[in-house]
C-alpha cells in the first residue's frame, strides 16, 4: 500500500512538473535550478492535496459540531491567507532564495571536513527496510523536538512576543495553524531542517512527515467540538486538547501566576505533556486568545490584517529585547 501511494504521488509530481513547472522555469531563465524546481513541485502538490482535505473534510466537520459560533469572518480570511502562503510554497520559495544557500554552504563545509550524514533509523537492524517503521521513528523524534520548541516559544519573552500572534486569534478555525509571525516560522524551520540533516531523514520522507504533521495540526485548530475519549486523548492530540492550549488564561500562562507557561504543548502526541507535567485533559471548550486582549486587561492590539500583524510582532520583539 505504501509503495502504491508513493508511486502514485511520484507520477503526479512528474506530470505536474513536466506540464507546468518545467516550462515555467525555463521560460523565466532559471534552467540551472531544474532539480530544485522538481523538489518544489512535490511541496506544491502536497499543499494542494492538503487544501483539498481542509475544504472537503475538515470544513464539513466544523459545520457539523462547532465549538463556538462564527462571528468574525474577516479574521478567518486573514488566516486563510496565511495558509495559502505556507501550503502553496510561497514561504518556502522565499527561504529558497535567502536561507537555503547559507544552509547548503554550511552543511557542504561540514561534509568536506569529514562529517558525513548519519541516519538515525540505521541504528536498528531492519528499520531502514521497513518504510512504515522508519517513518514512525522519525515522526516521534520530530514530535519530541517540536514539543520543546513549543515550550521555548512560551518560555522566553522574546520568542513569545512573536508566537503570541498565533495565540491572538479569537476565532480559531482549521485555517489558524499557519497564523504565525514570519520570523517565528523562520526560526522554527531552521531548527527542524538542522535536525533533519543531523539525523539523516530522506527528502521524500521529510516531505511526508511535514505534510502529515500539518494536516493533523489543521484538524487540531478546527472550530470543532471533538475529543478522542479517555484513551484516545492520551494517544493523539485532539481538537479539544489543543483548544485548551489556546484558551485564555490557560494555554499561555502558568496556573494562577499570570506568567508565561501553559499546558498542552504537544504537536501530535500528548505523551510529552504527560511525561513532563504540562498535560491538561479537562473536557472543556473555552474562548481562545490572550488575556491582555480582553478590554478589562488593557485590550492589546495584535492586528487585523497580515502586514499589520507582522509589524506589531516586530514591535513586540523589539520591546522585549530592550
């Protein structure tokens, strides 16, 4: 089954590349980047498939059992813009022309110095020959990393000043996953790419891990009254589990302290929250946002449109560094 899906995706990627991307690349005079364009075609195809799932599957689920009424469609439209920028590869395209050359040069220098690629799944005999086991191993490793990155976003004031944009959405929906400050996204992507290079994840496998994680995160952010039961809640992060992470006064604060902290930092697996004491399994659906957005707490403005939100994030970062 895995081989069938892999071959089906490869065939679709090849067709899209030859029919659309390759002629466009040569037409723009970028013939030297054909190999990179083929990789980008894979990301584009993944993004399109994700959008189909969001609209055709997650959208109806939201309308079936909403956690709260929809009252701010303008805020949701801004989140849709964030999603299109990320899932259709525009953000990755920007990184390709800025950070990727620096990363390639750094890893090239390391290999010249004798530091070859190390493959984590090669530590256990037979895992590399089992695509499902290899995929699961790397997925758990990246999820563990993601948990601690997320803890860092909520622990350090300067990092929270950027990550707060993600939590400032008062009308959380399936489109809210990519509502992030671009600097926050860049920092997170650099950490993940460094880890991928260090543990030897194959490019195709890396794309599959990212795509699978993004789809699960979109479901977690959905305006959906759904939990997985007492057992399921401890196996996979549900919309209920993650909504509490976005709840005002719960997901971004330490209990009763009004300081940075919170609960339910897990990306896919609630295991790390359970292990490190940050899990909250209360069956509740609270309003989302940040306490200082409330009128009685000062009514802080996090911005309505994309560029306003990005600018205010830079101002918050500067203020925290000062």
